[in-house]
C-alpha cells in the first residue's frame, strides 16, 4: 500500500507522517483493500478546506474532512486505470485546526480526533456514504469497529 502524507507548512511539528500512514494502512487492511492501493492524506488550514468545500462541493462553510475519490471519477468518465495495477483511491483532506477544535469540544486528544477523521475519510474513498441517516449509521458503526481495532475508543 502506498500512503502519501502531505502536511502544509506550519502543521509539520504537530503531525507524525509515519503514524498517519499507519492509521490509513490499518483502515485499508481492515477493509480488505488490495495491497496495490494508493491514497493521499493532506493536512491543511481551515481556509483551504473551506475553499475546496466551496469550489468542489458548493458548500461555503468550514468542515473537518473532505474526501475526493478517484474511483468514482474513473468509473463515470470511462477512464482506463493505469497499467501499473495500482488502485488509486483519491485524497483525504483534513483541516488540522478544525481537528484541534473538535478534539477540545469532545474532550479527547487531537491524535484521537485525527485518527477518527482519517478513518472517516478513507471509508469515504472506499465508497461509504453518510448522506442519509441509514448510511450515516452504517458508516459510524464501521468507524467504531475500526477505531476499536486501532485501540482508539
């Protein structure tokens, strides 16, 4: 599995790329993803996430995590996957400042909040949705199973 971690300037001292890769790899493994799977995790500012949310999803509001799946775009466009055999899932973009805020509101560590957001984003890349109450409940149940396996309750 290939996990690319990109951390914007100013947030590098707060995040451990190896730990982040490990979280994403464990989520993929628990979901039985192919070993030839690739995704990117991006940690950035609230402003950048809000801009992406507005430009790509039409929501002019801050948010904690965005997921941009490649597979859906490939399938819709008829795009032929690259010959390298690697399944390119897409990108998970997380607002580090929003994660800090939410951790404080929830009364747990920023690391726990980041693990929750990474798990949530990767599940979106794998096709999980939360657009309806039923889908949201299914996704939250899967998140809890994964977080429990990760030792995060």
